[in-house]
């Protein structure tokens, strides 16, 4: 049985103090560091790219969980591997030949993840789930931090959990968007084992304590 993990998203960090914030995560109970890459095409926002990912890697002592919200991610897989990605997650909606993309990610030596937008049913992964290390369920529309959690997500987690139990019992089921200390336990209860939290962690006066609180909620299930 896998331990649950918490992956704070540096999208909500203070970019002028990125080293400080990454070091805070190093010293925290966080497990992975979630890195949100947005291209302004797949999503209506631009975050940051390869040089910033590399800069995060330089200071990070925890695995980088890279979430590519970009069109044609195939063109950048190797570059993100070189920029420090341990896990590489592409969007189902942004890829035509998903099996090829997932195989390439694994060839590069990364764990392979696929993200689903809120409107995309989990059943679309039925024939590839055995090849995946991780499925990321978006619990907000991708593009921005600080949005409201979509309640339908709980149902989706349950369905994915059923699918995973049959075909890929050790799948990471990661939830991204609007995660906080109020919904963390319920998400784990439904079957999630990895949670991303951006603004809830970084807008806190005491992020170390906030991370610890979410971890406690996750462990209470
Ligand atoms: C949204 C990103 C998320 C974001 C989550 O498109 O994929 O990872 O950082 O931020 P919060 O936790 O603030 O919803
Ligand atoms: Zn993300």
C-alpha cells in the first residue's frame, strides 16, 4: 500500500523568492514539488518554462512533479526531463497519440502521467491505464491557481479508483485544483493518493504548518 503524497504547487510561490520558497518545501512535510507549465494556448495563461524549471531543480531536494498544460508536449518531453522532471504529466486533451507519448516519457526514465480536464471522463483511459504511473484529475479548469474546487471531482475519483483497482492497483491518483484542509480527507477517502495544493499553501502565513495540517488530514482517513 502506497503512502499518500502532498505536492505543493510552486505556481503560487513568490517568483522573486523562488529559492527561498523551494527551500521551505525542502524543509516541509511535502513529498513532491508540483511544477505547472502553461503555454498560453492549451490554457489561457502563461506560467513559466524550462529555465525556471531548471532553477527549481537546482534547489529542490524533492522530486519534481511536472504538469504540462501545453499543446504538442511531445516536442518538449526530453527538455523537461533534462530540466529535472521526475514525473511528467501531459493532458489527454492535448495529445493525439497518447500511447506513443506515454512510451516516450518512460523511455526517458520519467514516471508517466496523464491529466484529465474536468469535462473528460475517466473511461477514456481504460485502454492505457495499465501503462500509466499517474492520472491527474483536474478539479478546476486548468490555467489558474486559486479557483473553486469542482464537487463532481469526488465521483470521478471513485470511478477512476474502480478502474485502477481492476487494471493498475498501484496507480497514483492525483487531484489538482482548489485543494485545502477542508476537502483533503474526503479526497483521500474517495481514492486519491496524491494531492496538489497551490494557493492554500503559499497564501498561508505559516506554510510549513499548513503543509503539515493537510498531511494530517490525509493521514486521518
Ligand atoms: C491549475 C494548476 C494547479 C494550480 C493549483 O491549472 O494545474 O496545479 O497550481 O492551484 P490551487 O491549489 O491554488 O487551486
Ligand atoms: Zn497542476
